[in-house]
C-alpha cells in the first residue's frame, strides 16, 4: 500500500480501491477568451494545472487505475438549472465557445490536453458538488473506491464542494495542490489550508509528484 508525504500527515491508499477524480477541466473555465475570462478572471491561475495534471494522468493511465472526469453544465432547455443559479450567471447565454456551460457545446467539454480516453468515466453534473444529482456514488461503489485523488477546478468551489461531499460519504480524499486551481491566489491558499486543517478535517493535501513516485515505487 503506497504511503506518501502529505499535510497534515502521511496519506496511504490501496491501488485496488483508489480513483483519480478530475473535476471540471472545461474550456469554459480554462480557455482565454472564454466564460471564465469574460467574468474578469485570470485564467492562467487555472491553466497552470494542465501540465502537472497531464503528467499525472499519463502515469495513472499506465497503471490502468480508474479515472473519473466531471463536467459542470446543464441541459439545453436549462430545466436542471435552479433559478437562483440562472439569475446570477450567464449560463445558457451565447459565449465565445457556444452556449455557456450547456452540455454538447464546445466550451462545456474538457480541454484537449486532458481529453478523456475511450472507456474513461465522465460524470455530467448540474451542481458544484460531483455527488449532487449524479450517479457518482454508484459508480464509485461499483469500482470499489475508498480513496480519491482529487484534481481540477476551481479549488474553492467545485473541488471543495466535492471533497466535502466525499468526506461525508467516507472517502479518503487527497487533494493535489499543483493540480487544482483557483482564479484567486488567496482562495487557492485558504482552500487548501482548510482541507488539511484540524488534523485533516476534509482530507489531505500533497503535490502530484509524490503520487507519481508512490505509484512507481509500488511497481
Ligand atoms: C465554478 C467550478 N467555479 N467548477 N465551477 O463555478 O468550480
């Protein structure tokens, strides 16, 4: 069982019961000229995660371990978008990459560098948390997952909500600091600190090379 250095202490996982969760690495959030940038955000704070995440994904795939990608978005008729969310954003409006956060649009899909391979699981979620109104619990049960290596964007929104949901469901979550991103550096710092605070109240935090090393040492 690989063990790696993490905050607040060592993190151990079993290769038979671990999955990599890649949250919302979508063009609408990450690409220059897209929805995220149109809100005045600095998308480079998110795109810096693409490179380390690609390296991790390659190592993960080599081992044949399960990957679950998520995408935040809504049905074209917006029937799954609560009025409170609709009224405070641009969801469904025409953006640079199609209708914003609408399933099937170019901007809703995952960036090319991290495109899911055939057979990898993609969970479409209408909320911030990946467990809300999805079959993620059933998917993870079927895989026998107990430990989640968590990556993606944004740290303080969909990553945090998902980690909190997962922690409440008994999953042991390791969040990779270099593979999660926030538009706001102060939220990135605070978001990661919150996860590992109080003895790991929601989980553990480490950097992706520690996971890659742990996978290699196990071979
Ligand atoms: C946001 C997300 N930030 N994936 N979505 O609206 O974190």
